[in-house]
C-alpha cells in the first residue's frame, strides 16, 4: 500500500479524536534557538486544528499511526472486530509526510494518535520513533500533540513527553462500569496512572527550570483528555463531577467532550440511526467553561433531582433561575465574583464594569457598549436601583422570556422550527427590546 492510500485511511480514522485547542506553548524557530537548518515554531495561542485565538484558521495534520487495533472497544471504529481497511505508517513515512506537508504550507503542526498495535508499549515506541525523527533529524520546532496509550510503561510516557508540546490520555467513558462493559481490555487505573505520571513530570520539569533555565521541558502545554458523550447512561451530573475531579487532581488543561457517533452494532449502544447528542455536548462545554473560569462547582450546576442540563437554556441561566433569591444585583456595587455569575456577563465585560465604576455610575446604555448581553442580563440586574424598563423579577416571566429568545431561532428543536405559542406566552410579546428610547427613561 502506498503512502497516499495510508494517508486517506488513517486521516479518516483520526476524525473521532477531538483536538480543537490552542498549543499553549512558545517555541522559537531555528535562528533564536541557534540551530542550523531547523524549521517551524510554536506560538502559545496560535495552533489548533480549526481556529486560533486571534481568529486565524490554522491546521494540524491529524492522523493515526495505525488503525490496526488489538482491542475490541465497542464504541470505536478501529476495534478489531470491525471490517474496515487497515494500515500502519512506518515512522520514517510519517515523519517525511509531516515535513513535506509543512514545507508546502499545508499544516502548522501534528496531532498524532494510534490504535493499539500488538500492545501499548509497541505502539508507543512507533510513535516515539516517528516524532523523534521529526524533532531531531528534521529539526522541526512546530507544535506536536500526541495521545499516550493506556497501559504503556512509565519510561515510554517519559520519553514521549520530552518530545511533544501537549499529551493526552483519553478517559473515553465516564465510569469504570461502562469501561468494563464496552472496553474490557481497559480499566480506570490504566488511564489514570499515566495521567498521574504526566502531572508529576510536568511539576518536576517546572521545578528544574527554576534552577536551570535551559532544563528540558516536559509537555510544556500540559495534558488533556476526552470523553465520549451519549454512548452510555451516565448523567450530565456524573460527567461534570468527574470533569471537576480531573481538573483538581491532574491539573488538566482541557477536558474534551465528543458526542457519540454510532459506529457499531452492539445492542447496548445507541442505534446507528440515532443522531449524535450535539446539544448535550454543547451544554457540557458551557458548564466546563463555568468550572474553569467562572468559579462554579459541579454541585451548583446540577442536583440529584435535576441531573441533566436543560436543552434550551444554558447552565448559567438555569443556575440563576434556581437562585433568584440572589437577584437582582446592583451593577454598581456587586463584587467581581458575583458579576461573573450574572447571565450575559462574561469575564471581559465584568472587568470593564469594575474599571468603569471607578469613574462614575454605570447605566444600561454603558453596559450595552461594554458588550454585556442585555437580553439575558437585564432580568438579573439593577442599575442605580432600577430594573430595565421596570420589568418583573418573577421566575415564570424570566424563564418564559429566556426560552422565547432561545427557541425563536429553532436552536435544539426538531427541523429547526420554534414551538407553537400558547395563550400564556403573552408575556414574551410585551417584552421590551434594548433601545436608546427605553434606556433613556432609566437614565
């Protein structure tokens, strides 16, 4: 099989791995590193497989080392019982392919994963050999993200971590019971152990850099993981609680959520006619953001009585509706931490509000110019002691209007159609829109 055929097979097989993250690390090019003949560089906010932090569309060569798998994980397209074309790259083939793609300006880096060929150690050795060629022989300084293989030896984890910018170990399913049912060759311990090894080595490398600034770096962009959503019966509460624990215990940079795409015939998995749960995936990413940047805890977002996220309202709005006793908040006096909990106010707009308050009183028109999403925030705030257009602070009124805003575009609904209104929806019709005329009355 020639390299082009392998490329078609193994890039297609890699589409189930999520890697939409910035590189998180800086590495200078050859001149700054005083190397001869080196190429490429990595920029902390610049590399991902879709869009960078500054809006540029950049790309990684996202590929598997092999799709010949010794395991039979029922949710995976590469499982050994699946009748698909199989192929494996030689380390030299993959290295040359990556460098040739880079020279032609097709890519800016590499995302490398693999099925388990023979056993985890054999697979990791193949990946290490390929990346070592790219780094040492071709002197490539660009971004490389590699997936570590569960059950691989600690020595191989260490060796791979010295070559790549980011490493990840996929947790795949949210519970050990599900792993035992659908991936019996894997275990919770086989996944968490390398995560702990990577965490400890990152800490050690940072300590060594403090003593000697030229000390080698270990996975400088940190580690991440991925969970498949919708293949097994775990609730959103179970998933987001696990996520919180992973961030706290292993200092992960990101947890990715991948909506399950039916690829098997196991009767215990969702049918092949089932659509991927993309709305659920979206809600989990929103909740993940609240955990990492907004000071929320998992048990604040979901309870045993309501263990799943609302399909049409984002988690922050639902939390606010469940805690109306804290609202409305006076925008001119509330502290930064509570500002972040107001729907429609993000980190940037909260900082702008804090800065503006040093110069004078903030009103609704100011908030609009600061980027606050008033169509959500107006139900939960006061400006100078007054509500927006003297609207009601009432759970039913607020919820019906938020639902109306969420559904009028058909988001998350069958066929993209908004629901038919009832006679009780009159409150949404009287809901005022943000305009200079409305705001001027309050000023």
